[in-house]
C-alpha cells in the first residue's frame, strides 16, 4: 500500500509539474508573439473564417497525439489512424493567431467511428487544443497548399512579411514542385530564395519592434525601409510575377 500511495503521489506531482511547465511555455510563446490557438474569434479572425467557409462553424478540438503520427504530416498520419482504428479523415483549416498575423493552415483531423473529432499530430507541449474549421469543398490532391494569412496589426511592414512568405511558397511550389519532397532550384531561383529568407527574418524583427516603413531599414544602412529594402522586395516579387510563379495580386 505504501508503494501505491507513493506512486500516486509521484504521478500527481509529475502531472502538476508538467501542467505548470506547459503554462510557462504558453506564456513565453505568447510574449514572443508565436502562433497560438486563439482563445476567442475576434473580428478579423472571424472575418477570415467567413471568407474561407461562409457560414462555417469553428470547432474546438483536443490534441491527442498518436505515437506513429509525424509532425507536418497530418494527411498521412490520419490515413494511418483510419487504417488502424476505422473512422474517417476530415479536411479543413487549422486556425492560428499571433501578435501580428492570423493564419489558416490546411489540415486533416481524425473522426472516430462514434463521430468524435481529434487532432492526432504532434504539437508543442503548450498546445493542448486547436481551432479547426471543417471545409467540405476541399479536394486534397497531394499538392502543398499555402496558408491563408491576414494582417492583424494594420502595419504595411506586416503586409510585406505576408507577401514575402507567399512569394517563398510560390517559388518552392510552382508546378509539379507542389507534389515533390526534393528538387533543385536554379541558380537564379536560389538567389531569390535566399533574399526572401533574409527579408522574412528582417521584416519580422521590424514588425515585432513595431517599426514602420519610414523607420530605419532592417539592413542598418541608416536609410528608411521604404526607400531601401522595400523596393528590393518589390523587385523580387515582380521577377516572380513576370515568370509566372504567382498571380499579379500578390
């Protein structure tokens, strides 16, 4: 009996410690502006949801990670879950929110034979639930689909951050690349890709520091971002548009 009591005490303390650690991680992540599960659907996020699935219902789902599930492989992981335990795959959008942007990410969850929806892929320790928007019109073909992003800050710098992300995605997923795990970029593509990566990192720093387009540029040249690296970003986007990587609207 003593061993049983000691085990129960240890188990309780372990759970409390894990819970406290998760809360600490969640606080740190939120402070750093990392993407989190929204507590509520505020105006801009609700508008994004309505644009994606008019009249759709966002569901609050628990995360129950399966040992065989792989990070960033929700489609294959859910298919394996269906093969093992029955049920079906449900497609939709995972809703994230940070300090600067909100995103909708194409996602798959498992629907059990009794109708319960669960997210089974690995998540950071502080993520115990997700917001999921089912979307019956999705036909998954195996192609990579870009996230839908909206600017929560109203800053033109954040607009540039979103456009740089969209450009990077377009470069890496043009044509058959959307179905490929490995491929080679041409030398000119590598140059554009490396530029976009550096821009995304620098613009994110500017945005988190609440800098505007008239503030000093990310390159520390002393010039305003508006007349320094912002025109260079426009030039890179124009090259990709001209060569058919994405539509003129980006």
